[in-house]
C-alpha cells in the first residue's frame, strides 16, 4: 500500500533555534522598555545568527521573518530609548529642589 500523503516522506522545516531565541530576547527587551542595552544587542546578534542558520540550511529551517522582526524591534527600542532618556552631563551637579520645612515658616 502506498501512502497518499507525500509530506510524511519529506522532513518538515522547523523554525531556526537562533531565530526563536532572537524573537524571544527582543520581546523580553520590549518588556524592559528597551532600557537594557545588552539585551537589545543580544537580540540583534541572535537574529543575525538566525539569518545565517536559515541561509546555510534552507531545506531544514525557516524563520527569516522572525529574525528581521527581532532586528527591527531591537533598533526601534534602541532609538526610542536614546530619544527619551536625558543625556548625562559630567561635571555638572544635579540640582535637587530644596523642600521647605514647616518649621521655617
């Protein structure tokens, strides 16, 4: 008896492990609102490794879209974080507003 389903004979393509790691790391960085720069960098590096893994073994792995989404998310978080955080100026003491006590009045 021959099988009618030819998909069982061919191996199923899976998502590349580095691509999955990249998207999970990018989502965790999103939870921290992009404030952890090493996490953003790790997501971008994992995504590049995922792209290489998919390129080297295209018959076995998929996940290029996940890698590009992770790279885009890491870049967007880095840009937004750079825009929203005030610059740190060295040598200038931070001015703390003085609080008036009730005794001075």
